[in-house]
């Protein structure tokens, strides 16, 4: 059986409160040997670290999601500096920019939107700084904000890299990400009927420059679409990605696990 990693899961979410040991056991049985649980604020990050303590094969990323930016403290760096010292904290994130639901859209309050964007940019920058200090890379979330996210990352290129997670952009944008030294990762959207755009990008992405993830509990692949997603479903994602790329599962396993080991140096 080919081994894969789930490089982006939200195992601290209440969706798994009742059966997390079973979820992790099913992942192991499916050959998913390493899972990174991603923090979305400080509490979520702390829960992810606790899960990493509790389960072998679980690792944590600590950070603050841009959609929660308005609730973030002025300076999140001191708390993150504490958390990154843990041996199983392998990345900062998820961080980035999200312009999908701006608070001022309904009211037409342009100033409110500007303030919100500024706060997102501020905590994104703080997280890039902590990542550089700690020698870690960043898990990047962007939605309707591709150009601004890449522009904010670019001055840090050479010091810190990002993985543009749940990548759903075209091949041209994928190449712009790779040019900065960053990577992309693909979810179960690859299996969706309406996922041809992502499949085209998957086919065009060079080997070693992408990883696999579920983003669970969201985005369960076919045939589980619409249900709660879990790390075991990387198996279905890997089968589709191998098919799209015309490679074997073993080749895909080697390329994606090596990319993850190199991107997350503490993933051991
Ligand atoms: Zn996520």
C-alpha cells in the first residue's frame, strides 16, 4: 500500500469530538501515516498541539486564520513564539488573506473593509516574521485575494516559503506561486465533477512542488462528497491525482511525501 500524508486537517474541530481515535485509526489503515492539524486561532492552535502530544503521527501548525482577523490580539507573535518551540509544531498557519466575506460589503462601508484588510495583512506579516525566526514555513490561505497574498509574501521569499493550500487556481497562477519558491497543495476538489480546472492545474504542476491534503472536515472527495471529510480520504484524492498525472501511486507517494518532508523540516 502506498503511504500518503494529510498535510492540512482540522482535527481540533468539534466535528471529531466523539470519534477522533477511530478517525485516526481509519487514516492509518488507509496508509495515511502523518497528519498535520492546522490551527485557526490561538485556542485552536493549542488544541492542535495537544493532539500532537496525544497521538503518534499527528503534527501541528500554529497560527491565526485571516477570517478571524478581527478577533486577533494586536500582537500574536509572543504567543506563537511560545508554541513553535514544541517539537511537533511543524509550521505557522493557517495565515494569509481572505477577501471573500468582507464585513462592509452589505453596508457598503469601504472604510470598514479597508480596516479589515489592514488587520489581516498585519497578522499575516507577524506570522511570516515568527516563521522566519523559528526556521519554519507557512500554511497559506487565500480566497479572492491571490495577487495581494503573493505580493505580501514576495519580499520574504528566500527566507520563508508558503504552501498555498486548497489550491484551485489555474496553471499560470500555480507557476507564479512556484516562482517565489512556494508550493501548492490539492484537496478532494480534484475528484469533483466540476473540478476540471483543478485537474488541469494538477497535471501541469511539476513533481515535488505539490502536496496532498483533505482540509477536513470540509471538501470530502467523491464518493463521500457532502459528508464529513477525514484524513483517510487522502487515499481517494491520491488515486484521482495519480490518474490525472498518469503516474503510479508509488511515484506519487514518493514525490508528495518528499515534498512534505522538505517543506516541514520537523515532520519526522
Ligand atoms: Zn484549513
